[in-house]
C-alpha cells in the first residue's frame, strides 16, 4: 500500500496507481471544474484562457494543464493558445507544435533503429610473399 499526501488539500490518502497527485475528494472536485470549463468553452467557442478562468473560477494554471493533456483545445482561428515547449510557437493543444512533433518522431525513429554492423575490410593478399618496411 502506497500512502501519499494530496497536492491540493494536504490530506494523506491511499495511492491506487492513478497518475494524479490528488486525493479522491480533490479529484472529484477537479473533474467537476473540468466539466464546468468544458461546457463554458462549448458555449463560448472564441473564449480565451483568461475569460474561461474568470467565468468558471478555475485557475489559468489548471486550464493550461488540461490543454497540455489534450483534454481541452482552443477553437481553430483563435489568436490565443499556449506555447510549444520546444520552440515557443503558439499552439492550440498539446505540448509541442507540429514541426517539433515531427522532429521528435524522427529523432526517436533514428534512436530505435538497429545499428548497421560494418563488415571488416578483407585483408589484401600480397601474392603470398611477406613484405618488410625499411627503417
């Protein structure tokens, strides 16, 4: 049994392998806030993070976390978004822009390829005679 402290309220709880650092009570509250944000964004598609935060009472930090987790996304054509973690470009959802994702995929693809063994050079035969170098 793994016992942890909730990052939000500070209470001790049994950690059951969920990938979140929150106790079940705080997780339930967080999911309710998520649903509130999701409904607000659905009704007000052009809203930016600041407006969503003001209207729903959810912090900008938490909203950005949901966007990075790809649980929320900005509408196409909006001028607001979050920054790509690699290059700083403006993106609508996730952690990386399309270009950086492609670079990461290419880099990882190259890393998992098996290295090609170089065949040793065949020794040149010198007609069966031994050769010496003069000093």
